[in-house]
C-alpha cells in the first residue's frame, strides 16, 4: 500500500446532503433491497458511516506510518550513535597505542644515587694504536698498557692534532678511514725486554 502523503486527522466529512451528492444519494436509494424503501436521510447517514469507517482506517494507517517513521529515525539515530561511539573508541585506542609507542621509544633514564661522588680524574687508557693492534690480533708492546704508557698516550693525544686526521687503511679487500693516532706507534714506548 502506498504511504499516505497528508494527515487524515484533519479531514472533514463531506456534506452528503448537498446537491453535489444528489446523484450518489439517488443511486443508493434505487439500489436498496429491503422491506421498507430507503429515505434520503438514511442514504446520507449511510454515506457518512462509510466515510467515517474509511477515515478511521486512514487515521490508523497514518498513525502506523508515523510510528514506523519514528522507529526508523530512532534506529538510524541509534546506529549513528553506535558508529560514533565505535569511531571514538577506535580513535582512543589508536591514541593509546601511539602514546604507548612514544613511551616505549623514549630513552629510559637509569636510576642514580644522588649521594654518590664523582671522581675528579679520568683513568688513562692505552693509545688508539695499541687498541687497534689488539683488534687485529697483532703483537703489542706491554709498555702501552702500563700506567706510564697510558699517560704518555693521553699526553700525545692532547698535544697532537692527528686524532682529527684520518688515513687510509686496508681491511681485507676494502679500504677504510681510521684516525692517524690509531695507525702511528708512540715514540716513548720501551721494548718488552727493557721493562723492569
């Protein structure tokens, strides 16, 4: 059944006693099968009853149509609310995952003891040349690892600029840049047999 386009509750019963409906009244009176003939007033009453019955059906259909429309709107509103809530939850979840990822990638600060004192000197290390030779598993004089050798290496490192100068060295089949300080032996190193 096609939907009603206007509100039937505002309709008014036609005046069936007017001249416009005379032919309809005459047809009803002529078609009447009964013991007593139908009067014009009875024909008007019958037309009004038929209109009222039809009107009540239209009003019922209109109310059902309105209820269906309200229900559809409520369902659409509910669906839109659920979709908005779902989108909000997804956004919150993505934001939470992003926050966790940022939290994981943040550098962690190790705990420290505020009462611990810091030394006022740096322990001398062997020269870069000695460490480089050790990496290559080559022979290195023992004097490079004594306190005197480490202090000399530190002094040479501070006095020369060759720790900022690079030279070419071969590593297997390829060439590499290394600081000259790691390629040049120290002049002050004693031979092993001269050590006490």
